[in-house]
């Protein structure tokens, strides 16, 4: 069976590391259960940090390098288990410290004496002589992300000098012509197509959506795509097309990635699209960038176009 995450290479590194983490934590969970402790792998970092003394939730989050909501969730679970408790932070009545209880200190002692060393040796057994190098590479990735995020770096990785343009009325003709070209090449323009293509400001912009264009050096505007708001927090990715003159420049991929980020920035809770399986290259691109086929989207929105037999959702 094809391993999609492996085939997609660095583009899906985050998802592949998440999958790896799930497998590693599943094994660690078995070790914890064998030790007779009512804990989860996510609790271990809190247990380890509190061995040095009480901390606030913020200090725990900083020490662990994870989100404060994640730490808060773990602390809440550990309180219920009697592993940690809150105490007053010195003279400041407003400061609440998280500290190990006697049961928590016993659990930390048992973990440090047995579980953590055995799990560490198991990982070293997997990595072999590359253990030190692998851990150094992880540290380098973390330092690089501290310096600049994936989103920040991706924004600078513009292929072939492509640039994004925001909608204005002078680009309405490009929006119409680019989409009419690809639709009529494969299908027939439907009434809903005409309404949107002939009235982009009224049907897209004024309705809370947006339209972006991609331009290439020497070619001008070569592609466009819209986000049409169809309800509170709901957006349809629609009217995406690239001129034949720009094929091979990855303008479509560049534009689609930008539209996904724009949907996030606009607070989208649901991002979906409707297409036809005859658009094989487009469907493959959507899958490559993370859209998944969704029968519920088809049931809820598929009747909008006669040609629609593929419905996809982006897991925001």
C-alpha cells in the first residue's frame, strides 16, 4: 500500500512526525501500564519538570516548550489523580504554584529509576549509532523554528518569481476569462458560473469572501481563485483556474497554498470545494495540499453544480 506521508516528503514532515510520535507514545504507554502507574505519556514532562520544585503553569509550559493549554489540561488530569496539587506562591496571593504531592514524588521517583531509562534505551536501540546525531538534528529543527516559522519561511519560497495580487475591479475580466476558459474546455458554463464570473464583487467580495490572483514575470495574471462565504465560518474554495500559458510554473499549487492560509486568516471553520473527477490534475493537487474527500460535503453542497461529483474538505 502506498505511504502517502512518506511519498510527500518534506511537505508532510509535521504529519509524519505526529504519526511517529503516536507510535512512540503508544509503546511508552504500555511501559507505564506495566509499572502500575495511572499516568499517560503526556503527563511525564510535567512530572519531570516538577521534580525541581513547584512551578506556575506558565513556567511549566516554558520549561516543556509546549502550549499552556496543553500543560493546563495535563495538570488538571494530574490533580484528579492526586499526583499534583496547587499551593500559594509566596507572598503573592494571586500566584498559584503546581507542586508534586507525596504520591506524585513517589511516581516521579519510580519513573526516573525505571521507566524513563528503559524507554530511553529502547529508543537508542532503534536509532543505534545515529542516536546522538538524530537528537542534534531535532534540536537544530527546534532552533530554526524558534527563529522563523514554517509559515514565515513558506511565504518567502515563491517559485519562479510568482506574485500574489488582491482583487480589484480592474482584474474582473481576468477572473472571468481564466475560469471561462477551463470550464468551457471541459464542461458547459452553468447559470451559477455566470452569476459569479460576471459579478465577482457582488457575489464574492461583498458577501464576505475574497479573490486572489497569481502573476508570473512576462506573462501577467495567469491564475485566480476565490473563497466564497456560504455561512458563518464556512467558505467554498471555488473558481480556481490557471491559464495554459503558465502550465509548469506551479502557479496553481502556489495559489492554492495561499488560499488555504487566507482561509485560516479569515477564521474559516469549514473550507470545502466541489469539482469533477475529470479534473484529474486539480483533484491530485487538492489531495497533495491536504484536502480529503468528504461524503457529507457532497450531500450538503454538491447539488450546487450539475457537473459536481467530487466534494472535498480541508481539515483546518
